[in-house]
């Protein structure tokens, strides 16, 4: 059985860009929505905020774009 990985590229408040990886498309989409809602309602996305939200959606940091 083939396992798909779903990716999301996101920019933190300090300009750092990260690639996030998820095993489930719904987790990727939910994480993206949650990050954007947090940013709009509560403030900047820091590394700590990213780690907390990423954990809720079973995601991981896959890398940093060049």
C-alpha cells in the first residue's frame, strides 16, 4: 500500500519559510486553516505557535526551502 505525503509551505513572522509534511490531506488543510486563523485573530506565528498547532494535526517540519 502506497502512503502519500501532503506538504504545506508556510512563512513564520520572522520571514523563515518552512515545509510542513502530513500523512493526511485533511490534517494539512486543517493546520493551514488554524495557522491563518491564529494569525488573523491572535497574532504572529512564531516557532512555538507553529510547533503547538503542528502537533495537533500530526504534522512535522520536512525542511526549509533554499
